[in-house]
C-alpha cells in the first residue's frame, strides 16, 4: 500500500486507505513535534475555522436544511453564528485564560520558593458529535481542543449525513491536516476509533453510548467529557405571567422540532395554572409557526423515520391541546402540547427529543421539587416564577446541569458559563474558558532556587 497523498489525509472514509490507528499515530507524531503548542498556531487555526464558517456558511446551511429541515435563519443563529461567536470569544480571551497562575507557598518552603500552575495541552483528543446540532456540537468542542493546543480527531454523526459530508470536505481544506482529521462513519468506525488511545474523549449524545465511551476510555485511562441528555423539566408557578411563559416555552421547545438537548421536556405545574396555560400555548404556537406549521419555513423536521415512529407512538400519551398531526413522508410532527398526562405515560418514560410538550400536574412547589428529585438529574431545569423564595428553594433543593429562571436554552449562549450535565445528564463541561479546563492539564510547578 502506498501512503496516502497529502490531500487525502484529512478525511478518512471508504475512498481513503488510512485506518483509525494510522490517523491517531499521524496526529500524535505531529503533536510530539510541538507544532500545536504555540498560541500563534492555535489562534491561526481558530481564524481558519472562522473563515470556513463565513465562506461556507451557505453550504453548511444547505446541509443542515437537508438533514433537519433547518431554516437558514435558524442554522445561522444556532449553529454557524453560534460557533463563530465562540471562536471570537476565545480569540479575545485566550492569552488571558492561558496565563500561568501563581499559588501561595507555605512558610516551611521559605520565602524564596514560588509555585504556580500552567495549562498543558493533553495531546490527541477525540470529539464525537450527535446529529441534532451537527455543526455547533461538533465544532464548539473543536474550538476548545485547538485553543488548548491539541491535535483533534473529529467524528461527525452519520445520522446527519449531509452535514457530515460537508465537514469532511471543508475541514481539511481549512485546518492543519497533520493535526486535525475527520473520520466519518457510524458504529463500526466509532468502535474502531475508541479502541485507540486518546488523551481525551469528548462525547455528546445519549447515555447508552456514553457508557460505551466511558468503558472504552477506561482501558487507556483516558479522561472523558460526556455531554448527555435527559428530561429537562419546566416548573411554572401560579404567580407567573403565563402569556410570557407560553411564548418562551413554545420557542424553546419547538426550536429544531424539539430535538434540542436542553429543550424543556415537560411542564410541571398545578392544575389551575395548567388550565390557564393551555389556551396560551395554543396561541403561542400559532404566533410562532402559523396555523399550519407544516407550511412554515421556520419549522424543522424529525431527523429520520426511526425517530418519527418513536415520536408518533408518544402522541396519544395525553389529551391533545394543540398539534397532534403528523406526516411520515415529510418526517413532520406538528408542535404538540399534551395535557392530563399521567407521570407513568410513555411520553414521561424517556427523553422526548421531539416536538411534544406534556403538561404534568402536581399540587404545588413541594410536590414539584419531589417530582424532580425522584428522577434523574436533568441537563437543565427551568423555573418560571416571580417569587424569589421559590427560585431560592429550587436552587438549593434540586440538582441539574443548569438552572434557568424565566428563559429556556439561553444559558448555553453565555460563553462564560460552563455547559454540561450532572449525574445521568453527563460529566464535564465546556464553552469559553471551561473548554480550556477540559482540554488541558493544569500542571503544578514549584521552584526553589539552588542558591
Ligand atoms: P447520535 O445517534 O448521532 O450519536 C452520537 C454519536 O455517537 C454519533 O457520532 C454516533 O456515531 C456515535 N455512536 C452511536 N452509537 C455508537 C456506538 N454503539 N458506539 C460508539 N459510538 C456510537 O446522537 P444521539 O445519541 O441520538 O443524540 C441524542 C442524545 O444526545 C439525546 O439524549 C440528547 O439529549 C443528547 N444531547 C446532548 C447534548 C449536550 O450537549 N449535553 C447535545 C445534544 C444532544
């Protein structure tokens, strides 16, 4: 076999002979030369990635439309522009984030001793991404990995094939192909990759595969971040302005046809508030997507038939307040609100990850807190209330990856907040300086002069 030519190198698929072990070895050799370590290399790569996103934004938006029916505006806001903002924030602050930090030295070491920490890159890292935001959730970790001075193997989701192909074509054209490689494929390719030794694995997706990743990483003692999902509750207090709540719930839930890891999964409220909220959710859905969301250019589609069938089976878990319609040939499921939902109904058994919003009623705040604590720790918890006491109680008495008061999803657009889960919703976090923490080793240094 002849070695791959330079232009074949960045991407691995059926047309390229490069195997996972060869990819990792090649990137590791690059890392060993020290080429990825200077901050100048890192910022140059980030600028190239920015160029890719601005020069090929239309190609990526077209791929996102093909995979998920995303509108151009939504693709820009939640994927392309989102990643550009992360790059800009990182370029603005990287040198400051990388600055060594001094540590006070105890008296027994004498007054001439000094101690400090510095961030070291980890080496070759693997980023495995899901299909629901296949640009953002692939490239935002890559921003952190490159900013930290690592070489990166990137594994897009095979369930967003147009985006995967676009990434495999574009990334090698812009980035240093000796330090960044795209490996396309599904379970066999990912399994083969996971047999290799990486210095970090950053996985976004479901908890079942998260366990597979963690087990594979254990073999090599490789640190992992697992960005998982789960059912994120939205608690609505009786004192809240319900028209505002309905509008924000509808926008947060039905974005990307509900296929958002931090989407409000279900509404938790008392029976009177539920009754008052129902008509307001009907008008909120109509305000955002019109009387027939299927004809709205702003409303997305379900990723594939398998997920369509799964979601279709959840539509009769309660009384339909709005929506309920579906069209398998178009992978369309209407924005749907279900009321009178039994906590034991199928729609409450697993993360919905689609455009179905069940309303579950509880007597009040105490019961709501118990309901949340009886279940897995969510990736996000949303609380709609005017009461400071209620906000404080929920913050103190529950655990979740993030806690959002009054507005779903928005916390993940704040680059200075860590984004990640806890318990079943994952481990580790990223965004902004937290990505540097994740993709670096904070090395301890001590110096005592010899004379
Ligand atoms: P997916 O099916 O695209 O899988 C994610 C990745 O895992 C893909 O790259 C896929 O190739 C790989 N994979 C699948 N099976 C594998 C196996 N057996 N071995 C090795 N690798 C395998 O995406 P998904 O898991 O359906 O994503 C949806 C889930 O991800 C939801 O639970 C959602 O909440 C969660 N999610 C979390 C976040 C977050 O940031 N915390 C973001 C998006 C999605």
